[in-house]
C-alpha cells in the first residue's frame, strides 16, 4: 500500500505526481502486464540475453581505436 503524506501548502498535482512516481518504482503495473500472458522460461532467458547483449554493445566497455 502506498502512503503519500501531503505537506502543508502543497498542491494536489504535486502530491499526485509523487504518488505516480512511487507507483512506477514499485513495478506493480509491469508485474501485472507480465503475468497476463504466460511466457516460457526458455523465451524469457532468450529475451534477457538479447537485452544484455544490446546493453553491452551500447554501454559496454569497448575500446575503439
């Protein structure tokens, strides 16, 4: 359960924005979407490996000369 303390003289918009940020960080919606359809473990692993190689290529420690 998310608890958002609204401070004095704080607009509702700011409090709502903080609430949305906290909700995003918990990952509830992401978890819900992943549970809607079953994904085989082999497919999960494959996508994780593909993502990891992409990240390594983009942000990895590569030396180009």
